[in-house]
C-alpha cells in the first residue's frame, strides 16, 4: 500500500476539498434549507451531496486561475463566487430534473441563482479559510539530498525532486500551504510554509516581492512600478507582483 507521501500534492488537495464539500452537503441535508426539509432525509442526502460536491468541483476549477492573479481573500472569494454561480445554477437545475423530474423553467430562475450564489460564497469561504489555517501547521521535514557545496539555497533545494534539485531557481510562489517552485527544469509543487522557504533562501541572491512570492535576482528581466504598485517580468516569462511593502530592496538594487 503506497504511503501518503507518495500521493501527489494535487491529489491530496483535491481529496481534502471533496471531503470538505461532502461534509457541507451532510450539514445541508440535515438543515433542509430552501424547502428541501419537506423531502425524506435520505433523499435530501443524495440531493445535497450531488449539489455540493458537483458545485464544489466547478468552484475549484474556476478558483485555480483566479488565485494566480490575486491573493486578496475577499476579492478572490467574490470573483470566484460570482463566476461559478451561472454554471452551478445550471448544474443544480439538472440535479433537480434528475431527482424530481420536470423541465427547465425560467420562472424563479433569479431566485435559484441567488440561492446558489449564497451557498457558493459560504462554501468557498470555508475552503479558503481551511487552507489558510493549514498553512500555519509545521512543514514536513524534507529528506537530505546531495546538492552543490556552498550553494546559498542548499537547504531549500533539498526539498525538490532530483530532476529540479540542481536546476536554476527562478521563483517560489506560495499556494495556500504548498509552494510552487519555478525552475529552468519546470515547475514543482512541494509541501512547505512560505516563511520557512524565505528563511532558507535568506543567503541566496533574490527578493521577496510580495507576501506570496520570492524571485531570484538573476531571473529578473524587467521591473515596472506605477502608482504604488509594481510587477517584475522574469526571464522565464512569469510576471510577479511587487507590493509597496516589499519594493525597497528592489529600488535599492536599482531596478526602478
């Protein structure tokens, strides 16, 4: 039987997400909101599990590109909830037809859409809070691995797979309680806290440009700064945000 460590991080994350939405479905079945309390309990279980898990998968798919563009909790939550509402509404109507029969009707569609938005907003908020909370748990200890002697990023490189351990390091991006490491040998998702990564990269030549980004100095191709906000374009094509609070080291280095 394979160990948990052998399971890819994305698979563990997806499993945790589905478990969360399934748990919400159980709560909704017991509460019986939006008139569902009139139906038998077992029927409610099937209905709400289908709606919450199916709708949750839609929300996850929409959230993936959104969280790459913004780390602001409420903005990300609002954008994802609004974007997923039309698709989840159609999905819920399909579940209604499969469960109770009938056909699509436009009457009351706005009311159903509003209910879907409210539930989606609450469910995705719980998801974001759950992952944010898990980011405070201690990171797993990475096994020792051979790296170049004298490399200032030696400790951090031990976290990477053999394929990328000696690759050129471009950037480190925080994704909830994971880190996405960008190298010239591709990307890799590892389980670690961003604060630990910053400490391990303290001696390396680079900059923390944002609360969720660290970039290698020699990976920067261009820096743009305007109206208190900026972005760094890396040689690999990535565009990394620069916050006002993290701009001073870059300015001191003459990037703008």
